[in-house]
């Protein structure tokens, strides 16, 4: 096994095993899923992490891990295994913390999945490789990674506000911002080299977070 993809391989393996246990045993699943009441009232903070190892079904797991498989190795090769694991973990926690804050009044809110962590990996890649082209399903046109990041932020903000689906947009946005910021800590020179694509992502995201925290009704 290539040492430069060791962490990606371990994450996929561990997440697959824990997700399988959750599919087979509902008590295992609900004891570790992200749940607002259990975290805030029950102070079961481990759920901020364990929920990222669970998934709703195999399709949910496959989509997240396939995305990690495509983006993870290039970032792990760039920053090294330990930093990659740090970006992944902090993105997972950052996404869940934002989700917890936005949904704090809804004790029944429950979610699972590694989407926040995977989005953090994507945004870290965008910061480090802004000229990288991405291809979306059903759209065989290359999209610059920075443009994809801006569209993703816009979609996440819209999804949080509209609440028209069951997707954890809060975790995506929080995880993406966390991953990008940790990548900047690792390579601060990126801010001067790739400042435009980074600002295109951080500025609207930060403005939205300020509105959510200070003027939630707006």
C-alpha cells in the first residue's frame, strides 16, 4: 500500500465497517448518530465524531467514500498523512458543530454521514489546486475547482434556508470552511498565491455565518 494513501484507505475501511454495524444493529446506529437532544441535553459529545462513521444506506456510504477516493489521495500526497487526518477530522467536527448550532432548537434533529469531512477535503483541494478541473455527472464540461466551490457554497446556503430536502447542508458548509482553514494553516502561502479562489469561497460563507449567528431571522 502506498504510504501516501494510507489514511484514505483506513478511513474508507473503518467507515465501511462501522456503517455496516449501524445497518445491522439499530441500537448501535442510534447510540452513535448525531442527535441534537442527545448532544446538548445528554452531553454525549462523542456523537459529533461517531456520526461521521455512520451512513443511512450503502448508496450514501458509496457516494461519500467514492468522492473521498477521488479527492483524498491528491491532498494526502500534498500535506502528508497526519495533516490529512487532521483536515478530515476537524472538517467533520466543524460541520457537525455548525449543524448543532443551526438546529439547536430542534431536539429531534438527527443526521449521519461523512459529508462534512469529505467536503472539507474538497475545499482544501480547491484552496491548494484552484486550477484543477472537476467534472459533474451528466455535465461533461470541465469546471474550475474554484467555481465549483463557489457554486457549492451558494447551494449549501440555499439548502439551509429553504429546508426542502433531507441533506445536511449545514454540515457540508461547516466542514468545507473548516477544511479550507486548516489547509491554510498548513500552507499559509496559499493565501497570497491563490487568494482569489479562496476569497470567493470564504467571503460569502463568512457573511452567511455572521447572519446566522447575529441575525438568524434575517
